[in-house]
């Protein structure tokens, strides 16, 4: 069974690998809580860009210092910030 474990370096729970989509590209990441910075890094999204999660057809922006609990199937889109 794939029971969640704790990452000793971050004290964050990590679970089985799930698939998410970042800018139309499938990616694999541990299920559970992941920071926006980790998701950006995985998707090769520049730190200065804004990351948004597609939720019910809407694109709420994610705070750079925030986190998302991933269950699998989430879709993210990035773009340069408005000036």
C-alpha cells in the first residue's frame, strides 16, 4: 500500500506520484501539499511569472508563497505578470 510518508527535510507529507498538467505538459509530482514554487520549478515556469490553477473554468492566481494540495489531475497555466 502507498501510505503517505513524511519528508524529513521539509516535514511535509508526501504520497504516491500523481499526474498534473502545467502549460499543457503532463508532469508527475508527489500527491499532497506542494508549494507554488515547487510546482513552478517542476513546470520550468520562471519565478517572475504568475501561476494560475484551472478550477471550474476559472483561473484564480496562486500566491508565490502559497501551496496547493494535489490529488492528481490538476491543471496549471502560467503567464508573465501584468505590468
